[in-house]
C-alpha cells in the first residue's frame, strides 16, 4: 500500500459478526445475503468508492477463494469494476469495486473455535499443524480451503486433507518432524495426495 491510501479505520469485529451469523436461521442468512447484494451494487456506494481511487494507486483486494488480501495496482476505473494488476500472479483482473480494500481494513478473523480453527480464520499459505491418528504431529502450509477440510503440503509426505477441528497454528520458524524449516509459499501442486484426516 502506498501513502496515497487513506489511513486504516478500525475494522469490523468479524469474529463477533460470525458468532451472530452462526445463531441466525438459514432464512435469516438468505435475507441478509439479498440485502448485502443490493448494497454492494448500490450506484451511490460505487460512486463513493470510485471517488476515493486514482489510477496507478497501490492497494489490495480480497480473494475469497484463498481467504486473503492480494496486493495490486489500479489500472482503470470502469463502470462497475476496476481493472487491476495483481502483484502475486502478474495478471490483470477486472474486480468489482466492493472487493477493493481501499481503507486498509484488517480482514483477519481472530476467533478460533474451542476445538480446531474456524474456516474463516485460515488463509492459503498459513502454516498449520495437526496430529495424525497415531498421535504424530505434522505441520504444513495451506494450499487449498475446502468446505469441510484444508489441504496442506506437509514436507516430504505430500498433501494431507485435514478437518478444521484438528488444526492448530504453528509459529513461524518451527520445523517439521525432521527439523526442516517450512517456508511459506513453497508448494508442490503436482504431489500425490498422501493422507486424509477428516475426523
């Protein structure tokens, strides 16, 4: 982010919001989704967002598939979308204005379930640990978020699918069982699936 962006304002407490959503009925969620969709497409909101943007501006947008912010540069302001250059993959993307994090909001969900981690608290690239059915600890980087599990790249043992309820955070610099340091961002997407731990 550059100095042209407005200072970050206090973010919503996503963990508190998530707790409220967990108490809502499915119909309540549907109704809320319809209201939010209309607000996201509101011409007035889009006008205010566009007024705060400048071509060439460095900012970030939220990628829901990886659950993280991606740094980018604003290339063009279109009617309902912005053309950005993604610094991670080098590609140009047309993203809806509501995906742009123009206020520098903290998007982390700091709530962790009593057992395991919440799907909303995990992003692609996070270093997580778990114990297999024999009680042996493993750790690896998240390469994919699934509906009921996370796919992790675990050292030389390949990829594991692990239920959210079995995961815990690993501090940076902690090694795997062989003492090898795990470095975020190094994945072997062609590896065979070596394990599945779903309960």
